[in-house]
C-alpha cells in the first residue's frame, strides 16, 4: 500500500501547490507581471494566520479569511502605490521591482518575526482517518478542499461577474476598456489584491502542513512559477491540476529517487513540457 | 428636426506636445442631427475626436449639452453621454458578442440595461444570432456592428463614429448607414467621421470638410455635394 498512499499524499499536497500558483497565474495573465515576490506574499499570509492563531487563539481555518482580507488590502495598496508604475512596461522592469520587493519583504519578516521555524499547530493537526487502508490526514484534506473551493470561486468571479468581465476585457484591450469607463489603475489593484489574498490563504495552509520561516518565499515563488506555466494562465482549475501534477511527480520522486530530488523533478518537468508542448500553455489570459 | 446645440466646438486648438495639429476649429452638432466630418488622411479628424473625448489637451471652446468639456477627464465626458465607436473597432476579441455589449454598459447603474440589449439586438439582428460567438472570429462588417452596438449599450446622447466604412464592402457600408438612420430615429445624435465622402454624404444632414487642421467648408450635404471645390477634391470629376 505504499504507492497508493504516496499518490494520495501527492494529490493532497498538489492541491495546495495549485493554490499557491493561482494568485501568481492571475497576476501574470492579467497584469503581465511575473511576480517574483509572490512567495513572500505566501510567507506573509502564513505569519498572519500563525499570529492570529497563537495570539488571539482564533482557529487557523477561521483565521484564513481574516488573513486573506488583510493580504487583499496589502496587495491592493502595493499595486496602487508601487506596481502600477511598471504595469505593462518591459518584463525586465517588473522582474526587477518584484525581486526587490521579495528581498525587502523577506528581511523585514526576519526583523519582525525572527528566523525561528514556526508551525501552526492546532489540536487536530495530527488527526487522520483511514479509508480503504489509506491514511488521510485531516488538515491536508481540508487544505485540498479549500484550494478547490477557492479555484472555483475565482473561476466564477472571472467568468460570470461584472468585475471578472472587466478584468478580462482590460487584459484583452486596454484602449477599449478605458473608452467604456474602466479605470485600469483600480482594476489592476483589485486584481493584484485578489492574487495576494489567494497567496495569503496558501500561506496559512502551508503553515499548517509545513514550517514557516521568513525564507520560504523564494522556493515557493519558483514552484508557483513552474505550476503557472504547466497549468496555463487562463483557467483556475488547470492551475490546480498543474499543482496536483507537480505534487504527484514530487512524491513519486521522493519515493523512488530520494527526497533530495523533488525540486529537480519539478523543474525537470517544466523543461520537459516547454520542449514537448511549447507556448500554448503560457499564452492568453 | 434639429434642436439645441449638443456639441459646440469653437476656435479649438490642439496637438501633440509642441506640434500643433488643429488651428481654430469651429463645429457644431445639434440634437437629432447626423453630422459628418470628412477630410483626407492627416486633416486632423482623429485629433479633433481625441480633443472632444478629452484624451489630449486642447484650448478654445468645447461644450457638451451646455457644459464645459475642457476640465473633464475622458471618463467624465463618457459618463455624460459622449460615446465613441473607435477606429479599428477595438473589440474584446476573446469575449463573446454579448460580453462585448455588456462591457458597453459597464458603468451603467440604471435598471434599463436589459432593455438596451433588446434595442441593439433589434437594430442588429445578426448580432442576436451570434451573441455567443467570439467577437474576434467574426467578419469585418459584423465586428463593426458589434462595436457600434457596444457603444449604444452605453446609452449615448452623442454617438461619435470614427472611420465606420474603413475596409468594408459597399453593401455592408450601406447596411450600416441605414442603421445610423435608425439610431438617429431613436433620439441619438450622430457625428460620423469618414474618409469616404460618398458614404458620409449619403446619410448626413450637414457636413464639415477639414484640411490641414482647419474646417475649409461646411453646410448641408446637398449643397456641399455640388460645391466645385469639394467635388474636385473628394468626389472626383466624374458625373
């Protein structure tokens, strides 16, 4: 029963990976910003949930919406005050400014939170149940469910709501969107805010299944980048699917090759996919 | 049939940075009229439209329904009912026809958006058939219809149509001209900017002829069509 268990673990972890990449794919697709500080936003979301849990005693799952709201506000202001300066400019500018932001956020977090490892540890964190001989960890299952629910919500907002229509219209034709009364500055800020809120949710869940330090951002940015490319930028469910794909591949690599090979496999997949099936996945928001 | 002056342009100067393009343009559109603005490439038509829609700075008189337009932003002019059908259509290519039309009504908060959908689908039955189709996959004529319908969804008082006939077959242009008459019959005033003088004169009540940043002729199209200067320059000598 080792292989089915490994696959289950990979799928559950992959859902969380997908959620991590969701905000990055949204911002990339609509604003054409490859946000290198996305992992740092995930990290901040993790700390937000951690402190809500340890200081106020709020249940970490109940703290998720609070952290998401805070991260939305933070992302909105970040875009409004800073990133709107580089939106739709050369890719290098956006890479430079978001890389700088990543460094600033990481070391501010180190200053504020110290470099200690922290885990969000509610009483039920070790709970699990058995189904058909497989062990299902409760927290990971919940994280997976939340990832799917948030992807579905995002899909609904983009495809069916007036806000989503305006977001898609602006990414397709800025001139026409302005002509019909869309204010791109605030629309971009709302979009980035949504991306940051999704990162915040991912961070809170990550803190429940793994360790938080101020330095987790870089690796999570890289992972999100890979998954955003594999899943494409246009459909939230494909991003989750991309996350599951990477999660399963990593779990299998850990089983057959050893745990040190997980990142090799993740990026190896990216290279392989770009060679076999280039461009359609990275075009079009 | 023409009433109060809806759009007033007086001694308007505008340009790009240090390069002036318009040198004192005078133009008026009265409520219920179809007015045409014609002129060759580089005459300043598009610059005039940009000044009117407040996307470039301008000096002079610019009034819409009695209100000074000059201090307004493009959104401000738009929300007062001054709506453009841009040159090149500028559709949202990967959105359906229906979604494109919905974007036209993006800023409307009144409860009559549904009625507007019915109204534009009645004007453009073709769009009603294709409402689920992606705008980018339609023919040029259908795209122009979609662009005009989207502008009507904004519930305009003045519809400014830029280069409507560009690149379209004559039979399609005739159809669109007929729709302009219907639009006017529904109480929307129209300013039609055209290089195709034949098309413009077919539907307009009055016209302005621009050359190098100035209005050089103006009057009812019935008179302008017989004006020797206009005939030589735009209509050709053939009788």
